[in-house]
C-alpha cells in the first residue's frame, strides 16, 4: 500500500483560512525540506482563542496570527513538541497576548547528544505554564481539546483532539506530504509504532498536521504509514544480511532514488529502525556515532547453511 501523500493544496502565506466553524489556519513563510510549505498554525474559536503550534520566531507570522485573532483574545498557546518550527514563536506570542502556554514538557536533555538539527532544530528555551499529559483537557465555552501522548518523532510529542468535529491535530506525528523523521537519541521507532497504533484505535474523521494539507482519510493513511515503516524494518535486515554494517552504506542502497540532500534524515530513520532491532535482540551495535557505529545480525538471525 503506497502512502497517499498530498503534495499540493491551496494556501497563501499569512492568510487565515477557515477550515471549519471552529478552526482557522495560518501558514508561516518558512518553507524547507523538512517543513514543506511552512508551519501551519491553527486557531480555535472566535472569542477565547487557542493557538496550536505558533511556529518559529517570525515577526510576519506573529503579526498574521494577531490579525487573525481580530477582536478575539488569544488565551491558550498549545504546543505539540519542542522543535523550533513549532514553538520558537511561543515567547513572542505570549508577550503580545498574555496567553498561557500548554503542551509538551521542556525539550529532553540528552547530555548534548541531540540529533542533527533538521531545519531549525530544538528550542531549548521553551517552558510551558502547564505541562499536559495523555488525557488532559483544555476547554472554554467555544471548544474542548483533549491531549493524546504520541511519542516517537520525539519523546514529548503530543497530538490534540477536537472531539466535537472528530478532528486530530497531529503535529509531526502524521504529515500529509511526507513520512516523519524519527531521530535518536530522543526519537524512538518502537514508540512511533505504538503511537501509530493509538491512532488506529480512534475514530477521527480528519487530521490537521502542522506541515501540509489536511488528511481526510486518516485510518487508511496511518495504515499505509505503518506498512511503509514495516517495509523499511525489513529492508534494514536485508542490508545486514548483505554485509552492510554502517548506516550510510545502508542509506545509499535503500534511498538510492531519494535526493541526497535528504540522506541525513533518512539515516536518522534507519538508525531508529536499527535501534528497534537492537532492543529486540535481533541486532548488535558497536559504537554510538551515527556515521561510525557498526551493526550486525545476531548469529541466530543469519541464514542457515548446510554442507
């Protein structure tokens, strides 16, 4: 099953597009290889407004969000996770509005061993007023938002459900235009699989990712993403059986038809798949560096031979 990616949709930078009676979206002009057309910020409500993922520190985007609010008051700033293209603009929006910040806990501390910065990297200054956990609720007279913990892309990743419209705001967990990068040391492929399964148990009608178009057939989309990840899992084992022990050698084969500028992102995903196999006892690892670690199949997983 191929993933039904959506590669084009109607938008204009800074324009507030009405997606439903409750939801508007404003897209920031920060396009890139990992942000696609840019960060999509969602506004819920008209009077007491929640802003989901205010985007990077960007004066034009901040002005567009304030203009979109109009005579309403931004009371809640809601964050899916701590990458700058999602929460770099939190401080400026909070200062401009006095809104409280809800969502992910502060960026994980990994003893300096953060993954290579893809686009804008991690926001180490972000601090929420209230950390949300799975099942926590935010609501006003206009909207009711429920928290769904979805670690994988990063350990503090959250999605947010608007049950009245069967909507799920998916951050980077599911994106309509591309697969999600799962980057060690804090991204975890096993967690990502489990978080995909959580979505398959739900009855959402539409996903609104932070990057790209809405996903209007979410169950089939998630199944296709999971099938794709399982295919990559199998490819990694095939590469090991062929004698490739280093990640970049595997990437050169597995992603030969992908632009080489994306090979570092691909390598992070391959590393996450390998770590999943290591945790399951199928693969051994020597060294920790993304570029220099060596991986080998456990003896019991080598093809048997006979004389």
